[in-house]
C-alpha cells in the first residue's frame, strides 16, 4: 500500500486527522466563511465537527457531506439528472472502471457518485484528478477525503512514463484488491468542441498495471442539454487562434470549475454501455500495434451511441448546415429558447476583441457534434 502513498485517497484510519487538518486550514476557513458569513468561526467549525461524527471512511464522508451538496446542485442548476444502467449486469457486487467523455471538471464524477448511491450500488467511484487543479493544500485534502487519486501533470517524458505506470498499478489495485469502482476521463482535458474521442494513451496506461479484463471497463456517456462552460471554451479557442502560445492560467481553471458547478445545465443524462469484457475478445486476433486503436474506436462507438440528444443538438446542426432538415426534432419554442441561450452565452465572453461569428460557430459546433457522432455510430 505504501507504494501508492503519493497519489492515493485517504484510508479510513487517516480520515480523522485529515478532517482536523482541513478545518484548521486558514484558506479553507475563508472559503467556508463565504457560505455562512454570519456564523463565528468557532461555531462553524463546531458544526462541522458535529456533522463529522460517525464518519469513518471516504464513502461515509461522501454520503454525509458531498451527497447533499451535489443533490442541491442538481436541484438548483439542472432540470434533472438520470442514470441509465440497463446494460450493466444485475449483479451489483461487481466493480467497474468507468471511462467517460468529459463535460465538467468537478461534477462528472460527483453526479455519478450520487446516482450510484441512489440506485443502491454498494460503493461510489474513485476518481483521477490532475494535480494542476490541486492549487491549495485544503483542496488536495478535500479531494483525497472524497476518494480522489492524483494524476500528475507537466512532467518530463521519463517522469510521465513512471507516473503512468504507478497510476495504472494503483487503479488495478483499487479495483481488484480494494473493490472500488474507478472513474476516469477518456482523454486528458475536456474536448472543447464536444467531439469526444478516447485517447489510446489512456487505454495503454490502464494496461500497464495488468490485464484490461481485470478492470471491467465500461464506456460511459455524459450528455448535457446545456454546457455552462461553452462560452469559456469558445473564448479559449479564439485566444489560441489569435495567439498560438496562449495557455490558461490557474485562475482560468478556477473560473471554469466555478462556472461548471453553478451554471445552468438543463437536463443531464448518464448512460452506461455494456462492459468492454463482453466484446473485447473480438480484438484478440489483431496485431499488438493495432489493438489499442481498434479498442479506442470501438469504445467511441459505444459512447457515441449512448448520447441523449436534445432539441438544441438538432437546432445547432441545422444552423450550421443552413437548413431545416432536422426540424421534426424541435419546435419554434425550442428554437427561440436556444437563440436566447446562445445570445446570453456570447454576451458573457470577456476578451478584448471577441470575434462573434467565430465564437457563435464554435458554440454551435459543440452542440452539433454529439448528434453527428451519434448518427455515425448508428
């Protein structure tokens, strides 16, 4: 177990000390004061300590602290969140490695955790979080209490290889020995244009630590009706177009996190495909150098089949094509609603010289690509 100390979540026996360190952290207390400025620090921390009574494991922590928060976000900032697990085996003692498209830095796994609990699965998921987001000690403590393991970024080629091997061994250990589920994104970073494609490097990393069959991989599709970060993604695309050396700052990452959590998302649907183990043997005859490309392609097909399509996806595709071929899938009210939404998002762009036609086309493409990929997969 000590092999993974650098990256793993907290173990049950470490939770009490981690919690004490968290509520004694000055920056964490500044954040908590923002939620309840009328409460003195001593009262606020006393209530947190009281709420922590009986919490012995990271799963306990998620159910006691994180589930109510995520439920509130679902009520306040979505029009409902659903999980279609019809293609998963009925045996809920099985553990999975969910490999999904990536819509939100924080909520992709948080929504999944809540829905697994609501559907009576015995545990939630451990999640990989890039260390570029762990900019304060209190954030690192909090996510480790919340079943997160660290994905190291910005390393040399040699360091990246060693870090990938360690992470892969940990994922295999978590699934086969700790009997935990894993959630991991299909690629590093979000697909800015929603053209969701699995990186072969992610699958190769998973294979470094053992047999892929042991991980019981499940392609998982996340579909947002509205992406609150769409204008930020489009804005970043223009910044990179105008300045190829542009890179997001830490503040940009925090702005994306905040917008993703508190922005309006409309309807949200999670849909699990059948586990990869049900068909991966079909690829056994492939040469080794072709295996991961075919595996990624097949997983993408399963992911694309799983999209939940909303009126905005059809409207965006028609606007880009300059026609109304898909008008049977939306109403005039849907069109007006999407037009108001699009204008509102473009009004939030905060760069000096916004190229509105370019930004509009980029956002429309984000909503059209799931439809295009879904139809191609069918």
